[in-house]
C-alpha cells in the first residue's frame, strides 16, 4: 500500500465460503478495484485504496459541497455493496459513505473490535433484503367545485370556497389513510419495518409515507404481491405508491466501522 493512499471500506461481509471480488464494479473514482480480505471467523472486509490527494484530510471536505460528485460517489459505493449482497451465501453490512482507514490492518482490527455488534447485525438481517416504499398524494384530486363565477353572491362564493376546502381535506385524509394501511399491510410481510418521520420538503406535495422494509428473500414474492395490492388501493384513494428494491439492508444496520 502506498503512503499516499488510504483504505476505503465498502462493507463487511459474513460468508461461509471464501469471498472473491471478481466481477465487482469499478467502484469509486480513482480507487483501486475492490478486494475482499479475511477478517477471521467468517467475516470479510471489502476495501479499496484511494489517493489521499483526493480523499485525504483537507481534500475531501470541499468535495462534499459538490452534490453531483457526492451522488456519483454514492452510486459507485452502492454498486460494489450490491454486488456482494447478491451472493446467496453472504450477509452484507454496508459501511457508511467515506469510511476511511490509514491501513488495511487498522480496518480489519476496527471491525474485529466490534465483532459482537457485527454478529448481532448479521443475525438481524440474515436472509433478508431491503425494499423501499414511497407514497405521494396526486395533486388536484379533490375535483368538484372549481368554478367561481363573477356573478356569484357573497354567500355563494363562500359556499363554493368551503366546498373546495372540504373536498381537498377529504382527499388528503383518504390518501393518508391508504398510506397508513399500506404500511401496516406491508409490515406484516416483513421481518422489520421503519417509517421515516415526515419532514418539510420543497414543493407543495411532500410524501405521505417513506418507509423501508426488511423482507426475507423467501417472502419476496408475497411482499411484492401485497405491494401491488396496496398500490391499487392507494390509486383509488388518489395517491401513488412507488416500490424500490431490493437493496442491501441500509436502514436496518448501524455503521460497522
């Protein structure tokens, strides 16, 4: 390893078989190809070398302000993690983006020092994959009284405006109820489920629901069938349900490093 480079950690893998990185994606820009290193007792660390001139102290921080660069790096990181998560004999804990060590020995030692916590994480997610669900309300689903004529009396104008407000409120309530039922129904098909707290977002139509589900691979078909059923129910309630996955279990593990 060059003194001008650092070790970048992609993930920690539990595998009953020797882990090989052949066929793995290229990974981060200017990084070496990912390699799997034996950390003992069935654990492997997947790492690459990255140049300090780009990822070192004082060099990385300014790049974090470039959202396009961060997004490109995150996609490259995820591609490597997903490669190993597709191995049927492996369980993968993704590392946090930009987890760096000064040497491979230190990366292995750090993971080894957390072996008990890593074992608990591995047990939690073994045989599972993560699926994401996002529900948004379609705008202008209230319909109804939209015509406010210039010849209306004041009372008629107020009545129309009230009808419009009531229709909008009812539409939002129906969409929210459908999203809540979708979460409950999908959670029953999963080992675990996490719903993200609703947050202020740009625009006038933030998501009603953003959730992650830890789904046993053996239950994938049932989960997707239920997702289609809930998407139809959301559609009837004026909302759109989007399903993404499968992913490594990002939302159900802590950072192993």
